[in-house]
């Protein structure tokens, strides 16, 4: 067996992948009766619903590690869905034609959660719009019907219950969901660089985040 690479700096392995959610979002109920929709809008020539068109894009399966900013990680999560880069190339560009320079992408979940990523980060070949986990349709705990999976970025970028993708030319009135302070959303959030948050040093933030890990997740940390 080949040795697995070590976990990124300051992450601890969780034995199982359990539902997590930022504070108030953990308790939010998702309306599972809503017809699935994936609206593409923002600084684009045409706003479109991508949901029906996803089937035209080749499916992709991948196994990747998942790293939460609060310091727990899960190894080897098997996702399947569509590569964001393929969806961007094959659907978003031809159907919506985003404006030149619309490189800030706002991702919204049906629970009101949202975050922003840079287009260059979403175009990595390990970024998926996933609708299956471990060979089963994605359950509501892990983001049904569709979620983002961006393994090189902290888990808070992997928006669950994804219903809207917006291409923006500037940050405008973008705001991390109320009541959370904007500094906890790093503009990139790359795990390899420990981009946990803006302004706050990691040495201060890590113990605070560790303290905030819910018991359900804490039980899984070795
Ligand atoms: N819509 C939505 N997406 C979300 C969250 C959330 O609360 N709501 N929490 C984020 C955080 S902080 C993490 S670590 C992961 C957790 O994914 P899981 O619940 O599948 O473990 O989802 C992210 N995406
Ligand atoms: Mo997280």
C-alpha cells in the first residue's frame, strides 16, 4: 500500500464524515419538496437555469480529502457529479456569456448560506458540482440536491444545497451571511496556505475554531 500524504498543517483526522454547518445553518431545515434549480446570473448576458442542462456535461467521479477550517479533516470522500470547469466551458460560457472580468463567483445555498470564490480557484480540475456521495444520491445532511466540492479550499467554500451561482465583476455588496463577520471569509481559503480568515492570525483563530467544533464532529476526531 502506498503511504498517504500527511494531512495539511494543523488538521486532525475525523473517522467519519458527519454533517457540519456554520452556527445557525446547522439547524436550518431544507425544503426538500422544492423543485431543484441552479440559477446562473450576475454580470452575464443571459441569466439561465443550469439544472436541466447538467445532464449534457460528462459525469466525473473523484475521491478527495475534505478539510474544515475548524481543523477537522476527512480522508477519501468519494464524490460524483460534474467538474465545475466543464460546466463553465460547456454550459455557462455559451448559454450565459459572463462579462469579461466577471471573476468573483458568489455561491448560494437554499438555506441562505453563501460564500464567494475566485473563478481561477473554481476552474481547478478537482472542483465538482456533486450530486452523489459514496455511490448514493447526496443526502440532505451533506448538501442535497447539489453541492460544491472544492477540496483544496476549506470546507466553508463547499456550499451545500447550491441553488445559485453568480458571476460578478467586483465585490459590490457581497457579504458573508449575517451575523457572521466578513473577516471569517478569506477571499481564497486555500488549505495549503492556511488561508483560514482575513486579518486574524492562525495562532489565535485555530484554538477558537477548535473550541467551536460541535460534539457530533468532536467524537470523530482521533
Ligand atoms: N449551505 C451550506 N453550505 C455549507 C455550510 C452551511 O452551513 N450551509 N457549512 C460549510 C462548512 S463550514 C463546512 S465544513 C461544510 C460541511 O460539510 P458537511 O455538512 O457535508 O460535513 O459545508 C460548508 N457548506
Ligand atoms: Mo467548516
